[in-house]
C-alpha cells in the first residue's frame, strides 16, 4: 500500500522545520528537528483522517509525486 508523500523543509522565518502532506489540504506541522516535524505531521495526518471520517468527508488517495520522482 502506498502512503502519502511528506515534504520536510527548514523555515528560517519559524526557525525550525515544517512538514506537510500535499494530498491532505492544510495538513502540516512544525518541529525543531526534521525528526520532530515528521513525528508531529504523522499525528496531524491521523487527526486529519479521523476528522474527515467523523464528518463524512472524502479522504483523497495518495497521488502527489514530486517532479524528481516522476518518470517521463
């Protein structure tokens, strides 16, 4: 089974790392380290999916693939 792609990048403005899941609208998290940002966004993903299920909202399948991973 495929899982959602996660972006992790350093934010100078926030002085820490941001992790986001492009397929899940507004699903992101902050951490002082990349590992902490990843841990936080995995919790956010669980909460996002749980909230969508509770409210009868569709959960999009994993589709996002950065250009560097796409095969021509």
